[in-house]
C-alpha cells in the first residue's frame, strides 16, 4: 500500500477508535469536549458519587511503593512534577513512569520498545484483535472475574449500566484480557456544510438526499461558491465518502448482519455501488485531487484543514463535537475546533448541519456506534499481581469518585478551569485551552483515558445535550461493527485483507482500475483468509444469540 493511502486509511481508522476514547477534543468546555458521548438522547440523570475520597487512602497491603510504567493515548509529554501525578502517587503509594509516544508514529515506536522487551504495566490497545495478538505474543496478561469484582467494583457497575455484554467481548478463555471502554451510543459523525456556499450557488436548504448532495457538490466545484473569481473549490475530500457508503447501506470496514449471518461489508454489492458513485465524482473533479492524503495537514488530527481553509464545503472529519456550534453565551460551550478555526479564517462563513444523505433505497448514515468501545487498557506481561491490583484500585477510584475524577481530568478550579455562565459547565482557562498544555499537567486523558458518562453529565448543561441531539442524532441512521470481539484468525489474515481492500478501492475511485476489479477483489478476499474469518464470525455470532 502506498504511503499516501496508508495515511488516509490511518485517519479513517482514527475516527473509529476515538469514539472509544475520552475527550479527544481541543474544546474548552466540559459540555462539548465530549459532546456526543450521551447514551440514549441525553436524558440520563447524573449518577451519585460511587465512592468517597476517604476510601482512596492506601490500604495496609498498599504500603509497599510500586513503580508503574504507564502508557495511554497522549497529547504531549507529562511534567515529572505535575500536581495530578503527584496527587495520585501519594494517594496510592506509587511512582508513575509515564511513557509518551507520538500517536502518529505509535506502531513504529511502540513496536521497537516491545521488541526490546520494554513493556508498560498498563497500556492502551486499540482493538480486540490487537488484544489477542499481544496475548499470543506474551506482551500482555489478563485478570480474573474474582479480581474484577474485588478491585474494580465501581467500574464494573458503570459498564454494566450501559451494556453488561461489554465484558464478554473482553474475555478470552477464562480471563479478561483488557479493561473495556464505553463508546458513544446513538450519535453520528457530523455532516457539516458551508451554508454560505450553498446560498451562493442558489441552494436555500441543507441537502437531504444523495441526489441533492450531488447537485450541491457539483455546484461547489463549478459555480465559484466563495465568489473569488477562481475555480479553486471542490465538493469534498475523503471524509465525505463515509456518507456515500452509508447512503448505500454500508460502512466497508465493519462486519454486518444480513439474513441472520455475519458478512464483511466491504465485499457486499452495495459497496460496489458506492464505489461507482465515488469514481464518477472523482472523474468529474468533485473530490479533491489529494483526497488520499486526507483533509488534515498536520497538528491536531481532528481539524479538516481543507474545510477550514475553504477548499471544500462538505465534511464529516473528526468527531461530531469537533463541529459543535458556539454556545458560549448560552452555556459557556466553546465552538468545536473546526467551527472555531473556520470562523477565524473567514469570519463571514456560515456552517450548516444536515443528516447523512438518503440513498436511492432509503438508506442513510455514517459511523454511529453503540456502547461497545473498540479501545481497551491492558496489563503488560511484566505487571505482577501486586502491580495489577494496585492499578485496578487506581482505575476504580478514578471512575468511581466524582471529586477525584474532576481533579484528575480537569485539574484545579481557577487554574485549569472555571464554571461557565450557566453555573453548570466547566471551561478550560485560556492557559490550558490546548491539549499539549493539559497533557503537561497530567490532565484530560493521561489518567482517565476513557469516558465516564455519569460524571460528565454533572458538568453538562441540558441545552448542550439538546443541541447534540438536534445536530448529530438521526433516527434510523448509522452503522456500527456487528463483531464485538477478536476472531481467532484475525491477527493472521485481517491486516493483509484490509490492505488489499484499501489499495483496490483507492485504485477504483481514482480511475486506475475499472469498477469490475471489485469482483476480482471479492474472490481474492475470500481466498486469502476472508472465508475463514467469515466462518469464525458466524460461529461467534451464533454463540451470543
């Protein structure tokens, strides 16, 4: 696979993964930093604190100080003397050695460390397939049901509240091999438009159907929507393709259920239909020439620079909270990164929001997960029972004690955050509005990398939840992966099959291969491990019915 294609598909994968992470936004407000992670429709009331801070004092068996090698998704290095780090070290009688690995080079850098025998005691793992692979390679170790109940009762209670089956998907044999996350349930990726562009080309409403979307995108390319007298605008880039696939009823890197059987969406006839549409748009110059590289040109991954800089007028890039409107006056909620930056570049820009376009058979949607996260925390093989149990106690306290969670995620009131004008929301102070500044002080996702919805609701203005539902929740829309756990042969076959699919689809869209190449791809996919994975997926599916 080419370097450009690799970058494009890495960004697409990042979108899926981040649904499972805690706040990955550069937003300054608590109400919108994870503004879509609300179960149902934002109606769940705040939970009571599940433990008291007094219960976090070191127990008699915790008097031995332990050094913990700690690796989570990171925005930047953590200061050795960060107050939050020191607080947790004192509370739990530990010393943290916090690893920082650039997420864009994570596979390469972490792989080198693991090959050298350097293994963190706790590490983020981004898929169930990697969990099983790391277990087979002796990199990680598991924990038992008894350990879960004894050392993480609060976290177990939290997960059970949203979907108790989540624990099944983290189990391999008689042990759990990862700490599961809770994903956003029900909210789709944003479908963002340059509303002023629509108006400039004579369209007075946000497109609803794929046909209407197509009309608008062609006008964006051909009718000078920014009125600068140059033909320098395009309809969309790579992120908009997710909506096109969705209009035909698929997301091509998910498993789905058809006629009671698990199938890989990438080999379905509907995927071929979507590829035909995308190839036509690319041929007609509606899609940016550099779409394979992606919409982000560096820096914070969730920013669509193509949209921000006025190159395209349609995007689903990033998470939906990266497109939150400016609610500063209502709730204290700052605009999402893409909205904020677009208005900085062009203060007269108007951003509109629509649903994923409805396709020819009435289907529509994009990535809309359930509550089953795709990201896990895993214990490194070097973590003996004493270390594992200490980490589990820390984790349980962080997700069971609201005051501790607030201090560790948000920091000190008046220094790192302040209440918004509504008296409910919390807002990052200017000095800590950027992710790297938060990371330096050990805040945000350093120690609480997963969402804690019950606690987050206590800092969320109801109006923010209403806006989330109005803009990003569409009844009947969306696609989630029907496979919730790793398959036995996944580590053997899947990476090569994904590479085959990426290369084939890229070539078809770019016109380098004819559409009929899809049929050859399907046969090759099946012969090179796809049939085996399909059999395993259906065996797993039958077991959970």
